[in-house]
């Protein structure tokens, strides 16, 4: 049996940044690493080409009467920028104080390794384990999984006969309190461009006569929220799912405290929708966020111009039954309706993904036809976490997005059991990303118990 931490280090050395074509070598390296690791485990590995980054599919086949679990993960990572803020090389993992530091340590190479190591151990101890396993590790999660939907559609017949999906790519609040994630937000990305005069203008010669595109963009963008942080796009809150009492109870049991949260973030006030507290707003409400805005002179000193152009990047997080295409169209329409005369505007829709909700067994709103193997998987996961972490998990929705999870439900009819193995202090998508190695070790034990329970049928 390999050492999971050494294997993880090896994986983290491959700079698999999916968004930047300069990292092709890292993407290839990461894929080759997985291919040989799964090969060593005796799995049948297939590298499925896509328009962009291939998918790694590794299978343990067996008797069709055996249960079948798909284990999902992603081998791509976010860019390491700004690299100068890292205390050590983002692609040369180091262990300090019980944590492993590197880009991708938490999102998603570490948590993914928990399941790989668990399967390797389980199969080594019982080569006849009556369980079919398909690892589906994609390379485009951080850019919205453009190739996954066509892949699922093409392989629908073979994948849809699985019973459920198991993964760890979500958050737990602390190393003592694990969460089984039962909801993810959807997403839709938009890019807005405003164009005024045909070139940058001298602000002395023309200032006062024309609408400044940056000013127009700020005004329109500022109008998209009211002073209490409600989104003002007509219809924006349609199809927001209702929140069940048991969900509110679980969130209350989390005991999250707004003072601690503010301190953690380094801010002196939170700004949620007036009808929700901050922790509810993250999970139960859609948002409209400005991810970047630009235009005009950004260099040192000042420059007296009226810029010709301005742009903004927006993403909306979605919940419940919201349709990303519909919400994207509503936002686009609202922006275009507010553009002043003298400005030409375009709004392009980018990547999107649907929100996802699953109800664990035994809740008032659990579907009556919930598949038995899914119910058992939730129960086994709850038990395994209780034994290993010595505390039962909370079943909570999460604010992040993994668009493929809703796609697997839509296309394959499969629900997901999501075990949160990264923590708020792990710095996902930020400098000095790390993973708590004690959580990784325990995560392996949890995953192994779940796998053994699934094999029981
Ligand atoms: N692992 C995250 C999703 C996540 C983050 C779930 C925090 C729960 C809590 C995933 O890799 C990710 O970052 N997804 C992107 C998706 C987007 C690019 C379509 C996200 O949520 O921004
Ligand atoms: Mn992730």
C-alpha cells in the first residue's frame, strides 16, 4: 500500500492550472500521475479526450449485481496568483504544523486522495470486495466543467447504472465538526462591456460633454443591489427553494457566530439580505457579485482621460430551482434596460451550472422513492464520521458550486454524498492553500468505512 501523503505530494508537484494554457505540462503531468496510480491499484484506466482537458476514468468492474459507486474529483487547480504572497512554492508541497501547503492541497487533490487511498486499502485487504467503483476525475472543474455534460450524455448508459456518487470537494466548519453537504449553489457568469466615444478622450477638451463609460458602468452596476443588499433585477428571487425546519435546526446546531466570522474575515460589519443572517444567506439565497471591473488608466500617477471603454465581470450564485440560463437572461435584460444614451453595451453569458439539493433519509421531505442504496450510503457516512471524528456530522447546504453534481442528477439520475474535508482556514483559491493532515487521515478512515458498507449491498 502506498503512503497517501507521499502520493499527494507527488500529485501536488504537477501545476495543473486548467484556465491557463501555459500550464499544459502540469495538466498532462497530473493526468499521467492519476493514470499510473489507478493502474497500480489494478483499475482499468481510460483517458477520455475532450475539447480541452481529458477526463480520467478508472474502473473496478465486477458482477452487475454488486453495488456501483462513482467517486468524483477534479485534478485541475486554481492559478497560484498572486505568487509573491505564498510563503513557499505553490507547486512544491511542504508540511508545516500538521498541514500540507500547496495549490490544490485542499481543492481538490487532498480530499480526492482520501477516497483513492481508502479504495486502495479496501481492495488490498479484500481483493474480492463485492463493489463496482468508477473514479471520474475531471480536469475542468475550476473553469465550469464545459466538457462534462457532453461526456455524461455520451456515456449515459454505462454511468447511469451506478447507484450514487461519492465525493469530497466541499467545506466542513472545523476539524471537530464534519459536514455532509446536501446542497450546492448554481452559478452563471456574465461579462459586461460599455463603450462610449470611439477612443480615449482628453478630459479637459471633452469632459462635461459626454457620458463617461466608467461612470455609466458604475451607476448601472450600483443599481443592481439596494441599500440592504437585495438584488434589484426583476424576477431574480423566483424559484428560490424553501428552507425546511430540519435544515434550520442543523444550521443552528452549527453554532456559527457572526462576531467570530467578522474577525475571521477582517471586516467590521456583515451585509446580508435583511431577512436572513449571514450563514443563511450563504446557503439559501442567490447572489450577484462583481468579480472584477476595469477601464481607463490603471498605471502610476494620474492621467486626464475619459476612457473609451469599461468592463465588469459578474457571477451570480443560484439556489433551489433557479435556472442559470433564465437568471442570466434576467440580469442581462436588467443591465441593458439601464444603459444611458451615449453608451453602447454588450452583455455576454459565460459558464453556468445548476444548483443542487439532496435530502438525506428520514427527513420530513425525503422523497418516498429514494433509492435504498443512496439512503444506506447516507446512513453509513453518518455512522463512519461519528466513529472516526467522535461527533455526528451536520447535514448542511453549502454556498460553493460544483456544477457537475446537478448535471449527474439531471443526466444520470444520480444523487451525491458529499463529505466536507476542507476547512475555512485552508485558503481555497487563495495564497498559502493547505490541508489539515489529521483531517486527511481521518477522511481516509471514513471513506474506507463507507466503501465497505456500500459493498454490503
Ligand atoms: N470545491 C469548490 C466548490 C466549493 C467551495 C464547494 C467551497 C463548497 C465550498 C470548487 O472547486 C469550486 O471552486 N468551484 C467553483 C465553480 C465555478 C468555477 C463554476 C466555484 O464554486 O467558484
Ligand atoms: Mn473543488
